[in-house]
């Protein structure tokens, strides 16, 4: 499919796929691999037609061996490639923790900056048919606490498209967390050459500040649309980059509204939203604050 990448309306899954396709066309060292990536269904549409265009050397299925395949990707990344390893379920990324935390995240530090590890992991989260407590978790807060890892949770099609492209130019490992409930969400996608994943402003208002993460951004937007009927408006922000982000505009919004609601698609204990709230109070925010957890599994 030909695409101009300029003001194109796509759903989230297709935007992810087109961001990958753009990156693979631009850089022959970008490869995609994982369980089922060459399936005709294309992993929710995110890998559709990649094997037909780029061949099985650059888009290939793998054994069900997450730890070994992660080690292979780290080795490829350290030798000039930019591998994208796709995990159908975030939960089984736990099998790769030694590789990610003790290897990939520390390559640049241990080599005194002489070596890089541009390894990308796409980890899919979220409830769906038949998912239980072992298939519905998200560990984004935990991974965002690891030095050397960058964790992204894009919500809009525009952001997932540009996050993929940005990640394939970044020199350190990136974890991209995708909620499967987002894949049919549509929006305008534009190629942004100056894109940096940070904080996305979704709505502007005056009564409350809302900071949401992942799929909770859609749930919060639905709730806020009902509040607007009662003349209550909100500044609504979606946090994209959990590792390095600017809190300035969130802080200014808090000062304006005097209250903030933080909504996380995970457990509240030791969560990224508690860390953000702590930073806001250190910066001087003295208003009302509430944290809402939205975990899919206990």
C-alpha cells in the first residue's frame, strides 16, 4: 500500500505497521521478528505485508523461547542492526529480565559509551477474550525504573507511528508498550521529523488536571466528555515517555486548576503515577490529588 505519511487517517495498528515499514525502507538494518509476525493476520495488523516486501531475512517468525530470542536481538543490536522484537503478551517479557536489565540496559554504561544497544521491544498488554491473571498485566512502571531502558506508552495513532520511527534512530534499548484495546482507535498521522516522545495534550480545560497512561487515556476522555455536559472541563494529558519527560506544563496546569487526577493502567503501589505526584509536590503543588489504578489483573 502506498502512503504519503502526510495527514493520513489510520487506526493505531496500521499506524504502528506503517511506522515500521517507513523505518525498514529507510534503514536496511531494521529487522522485525517474534512469534507470529509473518502470520497473514499481521499481529493485529502491525506487521501486515512486511514479509512480502522485505523478505524473511528481515521479518521472521521465531521459536517460543523469549530469553534466547532476546539475547539474539541484543547481539544483533550490538553488531549494527536495529532489531524490533515483538511480544504478543507483555507478561512473558518476565522471562527476559536478565537479558534486558543486566545486558541490554547496561551495555553503554559498562563500555564507557563505546558500545550501544539499539534494541526495540514491542510488548502488547490489555485484557481480551479468555485473558486471565497471567495474561493481562503491565509492568511499565517497573521497567521505567531501570536505568538504561526507555519505556514508551503511546496512545494515539500519530504517537505510535512516530514512536516507532524515533526508536529506530535511538541508540539505547526501548520498550514500547501497546494496549490491544487501542488497535482500532483512529486518528490523523503525520510524519514529524522533530518528534520526541514526551507528554501529549489531549484536551484543555479549567476545572481539573487529568494525567492518564496507556488505554486509560481513552477511558478518561469518555468520562470527560460526560463532564463537559455539566460544564466541567479538564486539562487532559497522556504520558508517552515514562523514562524521561517534562513535568512543567503538567505542573502549570495543576497550579491553574488546583487539583489533579492521575490514572494508571497498572497497580498503584510503586507506580509511575505515584512518582509523578511526588515530583509535583516537590515542585510546589499544594492542591488536591488523587490516584486511580486501572489494573486488568490482580
